[in-house]
């Protein structure tokens, strides 16, 4: 069983590493509001709910989240 095995956390850390290497300043994602475990994972990695962005996608309530990677130079 892969649930809670750490794969999602490892993938997100790798995405962040590669984004930083490429000079990205921010990561953004959208997840379904009912995926509480996923939202907790994203928040534990520094993502915060955005005030702007969609709240519904094809009839499904969603949460837009983002993480600032570095300040503007």
C-alpha cells in the first residue's frame, strides 16, 4: 500500500528543488477541498492557501495553494 509511504512528500521536495534550480520564484497548485490529508501535506511543506484563484473546478470545490521560493532580486 502506498498511502502515507512518503512518496508524495519526496516528489514535492524534488519538484521544489528543480523549480529552484530553474529560477522559479513560486509554486502553485490546486487540490480538491475534501482531500484533507493532501492539504495538510502541502501546508507542512510551506504551501499556504491563496486568496485569489478558483474555488470551484467543474463543480468540485477546490483550494488554490502556493509557496514562495525566493524573494525578487
